[in-house]
C-alpha cells in the first residue's frame, strides 16, 4: 500500500467514525432532577394528613398510604393498608390536635423513594380537662406511584423520651 | 522514512480509537439496583455478625452520622451517640441470635437510597441465662455513601402484636 493510499484509508475510516458518531440518535440525557418539587410535595402531604385528621376524614387520610404500607409503632407492627385503617381511625376519633413538623426529607436522585423525618405533636385533654401534649419522632418512607403521587410505604413513630 | 509514516499512522489510529471510545460512552445513568440489593443484603448480614460478636464499633460503622433507631416499646433514639448507647445496652447480654426473613429491598432507580422491609426474630440470652425471643417487623432506610458503601439512615422496628 502506498503511503498516500494508506493515509487516505485511515482518514476515510476516521471520517466514517466521526460521521457514525454524529449520526447516532441523541444520547439519552440524564433524567430531570425533580428532588426539590418532590420534597415540597411530601412536605405538603405531611400537612394534608394533619388537615384530614382534623376533619376526621378517614378515607382521605388513608389515601396517603400505599396498599402494602407498614405501620410500626412502639406498641406493635401493623401490615397492609386495610389493617392500618383501624389504628388511624382510633387516632382520628380521639379528637386530638395534631401538628407535624417536618425536619428533613431525603429524596432519591431518581425521585421515586424518599425518607421523611420529623416530629408529631399531639394535644389532648386529661380527665380533668387539662391540655396534655406528647411529642413523637416519626420516620416516613414514601414511594412515588406511577401517577406521580407520593404514598407512604412505611410509617414509623415513637414517643420522644 | 518508514518511522515517520508509522508514527503518522499511529496518530491517526489513536484518533480513531478515541472516537470509538467517545461514541461508546453513554451519559445515561447505569442501573446498579441488582448490585445495590446484593450489597445491602451483605451489609445487613455483616451488621448482624458484628452484633453477635458484640463488636460495637463495627456495628456503628453501618450507620450514617445522623441515624434514627426505633425499637419496640421504647422512645425514639435520635443521633449516632444515642444509637451507640442503645446498641451498647443491646450487646450487653450473654448472647444474641439474630434472624431475619422475608426481606424485600427496593432500591431507588438512581441507586442512592433503598428501603428494606421484612420480619425479624431476636433470641436473647440475658446475663442470668434467661432466653427470650422477640419477633417483629423491620423497615430500614439505607443511604449510599460517597465511597459506594451502604449505611442505615433509619432503623425502624416494631414487635408483632
């Protein structure tokens, strides 16, 4: 092979490679980062629970849970949305004032899984009608559903001291 | 001069190789979920082994710096120092047998956060030789660290009712 011919062949190969690279379909871009919006949606959902609890709207409260949700309380574990309904009903019927203070929300980069932590303050009245407040620490694991909504997969709470 | 010609050719070939490599590198995120799930299972087993060996430092190495721990019938344990004290008490028995079953691990598509759930059975032999078995449900939230290792951000447990 002559020097010129060899050089021509090499440049042709290079040109072909450059062209094939350029002709490749657009590289899939990194998925959009939805974490800030996801965190806002979860913080809003925390407050939605407070609102539906105040309104004693059990169905609305239950709509925040995934079908296979797990409720872990210091008194014991409850598995499945149908079974969780009962303890949530108990919470609503007690007519307590509930406040939720979200302290941190950790969302996966892919926006499909999140750990939400904070405190729940529950105020009721004792037998003498005197207000009594107890504070619990909570850890909620949220999962994004195919429709884009966030549902609670695991709801853990226990009193703080 | 043959030397010059082959040098020129090798430059051309190097460019070609660089182009091929450039084409092959896709910026789309890699799905690491299978490997992540295996790594989390291995970390969970290693934590149990460290607990059985009563190696407190090793146990704590599986937790993030700001973990939360929920154990049946007890207040929430918040922060690494508090978790360490609780672990120290847990390990201060004669012997431990820790078993888990039905573990399901959901790793976020981005491979940075994972949720593990399942059942546990802890058989504890106390200082006086009395043996008790506690069964319950667990939900752990794992967070991938900068070095690629997985650590527990939330270790939540509740006893079977």
